[in-house]
């Protein structure tokens, strides 16, 4: 057996050795993986940009099994009880399709991916739902 075949055989054996019970082991989930979040805030306009002000941090809803729901698991009814927050997010993606401009000054529930940090945080929208005609919380 020449050297190339020996190296190839060793590589195949090494790969086969990492398979357990016929199933390859899966890597652990990445804790930095982006998730869809839900945020409540007031739609405001800043020049040509749209933003949520007085916004909540991403909403987390505990479940009966000890886990939490974010994003799609947050309902409009749950969002209505969210207090006014201190966060600000610039809204991006699908602004015309969701009719964001028609909801200026209204309290809304948005769902999407949070990008950036600090003053440059943005939400890439996947869902937009008005929950109150004004920004006051009752």
C-alpha cells in the first residue's frame, strides 16, 4: 500500500470512529444564533427612517415546561400588557408592505431579527401588528 492510500484509509477510519451507533453526533446549538424576537413600541419617523421608540426589550414568555417562547410565541393580547420601555430600534425591511407609515404614533407589536447594538439597533421585520391607536399604555 503506498503512502496516499495509507493516509486515505486513516482518514476514513477516523471519520468512521466519530460515528456513534450509525449516527453522527450533532454539534451543540450555537447560543449566538439569531432568533426572531417580539418587541412592543411606538412607531415614529426620523427623517426617511422609521423607528420604534419607548420600546420594550425582546419579550420572553415562560411556558409550562420551563422553557420560553419568543417571537412567534408572543400574541397581540400578551403584547398589550407590555409596559413602555426605554429601548429604540430602527425598523427595516417590508415597511411599505406592512403599511408602517399609516401607523405613525401607534403602539405596535413587531417581530423580526434584531441586528446591531446600542444606538444602531435595527429590527428586520417579519411581522407587524398594531395593538393600540396611540402610544399611551392603559
